[in-house]
């Protein structure tokens, strides 16, 4: 066969396979036997092997998984992927509906959809060709998982029209695939996945796409980034358009004329949910008209035109086997219930925090009790109550210890606190937890240095304080369990990169009592450098709006401690940055203003202020007034006839105020 003939055959095979694949995986209506599909696929693979120049990104053969990656690249979402506000009961839904009516009047309708419990993804197509797929990440920056997404058979590699479009949806693992995967994992002696969501996320985070290819993942699309010239004017039309382009959308959607119809739909799924072949964690309710969606706008995180109804948490009964004690970073000793493993809301639960001794007394919890367990917000396991009627008399009262379970020093109950604390600053548990806090996401964000690695490094005495992290060598790390060359080299790079973090991350990471991430940011903005902060008097600190007396005391006390001074010196020697790198330092006086450190854009005609006045007043309060809207904008003030800047702000999910709201805040 010559190249021309091969090209023709390859095209034919691809068209056929794409058609059969679409019928099977998207429409769920196969038209040919599996054996026929497999035979055509083998023929195509053979041809592509013989004529490698004919390989292409939209060939169905790419679904078996391509090259192994070193790492996932970051992807910036031009239009952020927002999250949703929650409703937990009928009243919340009626309140949502009232807010909608206040803005759009009485002429509107909703679309209700299943809330698929998987991983949010964004897919980009150029001229009909799938070019990039990414995770949601923090909504603005995600990870490029194109090669893994390509392996999902219901995901079209080429659309039925040559459009350029970005679409959003949920990748997930069907229940049956999840059960089969866990069975294999258990047979191999591997840790099973806790639930289908983790299994889907874990599969899509594999650097080797061949693994994702074996995981039977699936994807439902539910949104379009920018409808552009498509002519789509409502969400329901958008979903039909997605169908038309060849995407898989969920058919269990319903248009509802009012909130009563919404509530009926929601209730019907509480019963039917277990029968679905995939997991859902709620129902999403969206205002249908795109024009009305745009009138309603968004808050910083979520649209005002949509809400997620979360199903009531499932409750199960299990036995409380023991109560364990954990010592936290600040020395607080927390009792934790050890439970007979039980499946609840999609995963197996074995532990639940009991918070403190008072709560154990209040709920009258005894060791050996039968207890009701649920997951609060479907995530955090919680003991709801004891079933006292089922007691046998063998149950044992719990006694809170008098001494630290880790270092054996005497525990104290500080005035006004319910918690018991270990106040030994050398307590190994506190030091270990402090190290875990230092590397965590909101602090120095050192990827690859999780709880397990830190615990190992600490127990092997390779690190005793945070400065030691910067002295770690590849040889030391290679000696740890489950650490290969690649992960060690990534870890060393991540440690190195953390040295250039802006001051607030370090400040938060140091774990100064009462200083949370937000206060750390304000302190960094006001003082600019660690030295200036260290020199600040308590009064200076207290004059900052967000810094209360307790925090000011604790900051001042921290910097007078000799060990703290030594530690900071060591960090400087290691090359750790001690300066604020954010966009704008602010003064102490400005620090209590809403505008401090925020980037504001003015657009449209203001009535009571001139643009110049508005700018001066915002700047005098520590704000920064910019000319154009971008991802860095925090707030847009829209006057009359606001145009493209307002549209862009809405697309980017940036908070928008009118002039009244601006004046109100300026007067404060
Ligand atoms: S709409 C701006 N629809 O739920 C609207 N989200 O917090 C944003 N999800 O992880 C989302 N099914 O991926 C929407 N039918 C559905 C959904 C859905 C699942 C996920 C979404 C995100 C979370 C929203």
C-alpha cells in the first residue's frame, strides 16, 4: 500500500471508529459488536505503525495513552472556573429563589442538573481539535492533564464542527469501574481508593497516561466558557449545543418554571440517587437565561445565578473502639475516636475528632459505645450521638490524661479555654506538627513534603526545626521510604523555590500564636520586611486594625525569644527571602481600610464623584487604581453605561460595585 492509499484508509477507519465510539460511549447506543470495533482499531494501529507520518492528535489510537510526563505544566484559565454556593434544605432554596426574583423579576426559569461527584475539568478545542485539558486547580490556575484526558473514550478528540471553544465539565469514575479497580488494588496488596472521586482524581494525576487509559473514566460536560458567536442565549441551549458538537452531557436535567418544581426535582433524587451508575453529591440549580445570569453576576467565588443543593449527610452506626490522643502544633491535646471501619458517604471512616473533653461528656460518649457517624459537609467525619439503648454495661468511661501522651509533661487548661494543652516548647509532637504546618499550602507550600515525609525526617532526626529543611541533601532524602530519584529531585527543586516566597508565607509558616494567613499578609504589607516587623512595638502592632491585643502580644513575644532570633538568622543564611513581594505596601493607617492592597478599576460614568476624586480617595486608603481589568483586579466600580470592562469583570468573576456602594465604603 502506498502512502496515499494508506492515508485514505486511515481516514476511513478513523471516521468509522469515531462514529462507533460516539454511539457507544456518548450516546450509549452501540451499533456494532465490540469485536468489530476492536478489529477496526487494530487495523488502524497497524497502519499508523507502518506509516508513522500518518499519526495524528485526533486519531482514536491516542486513547491508549502517550508519553510519560515529568510533571504537569500549569494552565491559566482565562475565564476562571468558579465554585458554587450551597443549599442544605428547602428554606435555603427558597431564599436563593427570592434573591433571584429581586434581580430578574418574575419571568425566569431554572435548569436543574445532577451534581456529579468527580473532578472539574476544562477542555479547549481549536478549530474543532481537542488541544488542551486541565484541572480546575484554584479556579484561576490548574494543571495540564491533556494526555490523561485524551484517554477518556467519551471525550471527543474532534468536534462535529470546526469551532474554537472552551468547555467545562466533570470527569468521574463510574461506580462499577471504581469497585473493579479497588478489587484489583486489594488483590495486589495496595491501598484502595476511598471513593470514586479520589479514584478519578488519582487517575488523572498520574504522569503516565497509560494508567489513566486503564481506569475507565468518563466525563459529562455542563458549561461553556464563552458562548461567543454560537447564538446560544440560555444554559439549556448551551447544553443542547454541547450535544450537537459531540460532547457527552447528562440527560437527567430538567427545566423548572419555579422553585416548587426545583424542590420536587431535588426530592425525587434523594430516593433515586443510589440507583445511578455514578456518584452524585447534590443537584445544581441554574438560572436558564444567559442575559439574566449576567444581570445577577457573581461574587468573588461563585455565581449568584446558580446554587448547589447538597443531599443530607448519610448517617451510619458503628462501634467506638477507643479514644486516641493527638497533640497539635499549639500543644492542644485532641481526643480522637477510633471507629470500627464503616462506609459512609462514599468512603470508609475509621477516625473522627471528638474535639475536647467537654464534648465527650456532653454527648456522654463511652469506649465501646454504638455511635451514629456522619460526614459533616460530606467531608469531615463526626460522631453525631451515642445509642445509649444498645449499651451492654461493658462500656468504659473515658478519662482525659493528666500528662502529655507524647512528652509526658503535665497538661494545663488555660483560662477560658476548653482544651487541655501541653506547654512544653520542646514537645516532639508540637515540633513535628509545626514542621508540617511550615510546609503546608498556605505557608511555604513545599510540594512533596507532606505529613508522612516530614514525620519520617523528624523521627530519623534529619530535621529538628524549619531551618533544617533547607539543609537537606539528596542523599538523605533518597534514604527515606518510597523516595525515588525523580521525587527527590522534584522535592529539592520545591524546597529551593520556596526560598523566594513572599514574606507573608514565611510569617504564617513560623506558626506564631494567633497569626493566621490573613494577618500574616497584613503584617507583611505594612512592615515590608521581617526586620521591621521584629522591631515593631506592641503599640505599633495594636494600631493596625486587624491585629488585636492577643496577637500583638504574641508577635512581640515571639521576636524577643532567643530561639526565634537564632532560627531567623539561620533562615537568612539559607537564603530564605524576608521581604514582602506583593503589589503594594500599605501604611498602618490604611491597613484597616477595605481598599488596602486591593486593585480597583473604575468604569462607566460616576454621578457624585469625578473619576479623579474616586481614584484619589481609593488610593488614600491604600488601594491601587488600575486602567484595565485583568485576573489581578479585585474590584470593579461600574457607573452608568459601563461597557467592555464590566463585561470582562463579569466573565472573570470579579466583584462589581455601583457608585452607591463605593460611597458607602468610602464614608466608613
Ligand atoms: S456548574 C459556575 N454543574 O461542582 C458554575 N458544577 O462547586 C460552576 N459539578 O467542582 C459549576 N456537576 O465541577 C456545575 N452539573 C454541574 C456540576 C458541577 C458537578 C462540580 C463542579 C465543581 C463543583 C462546583
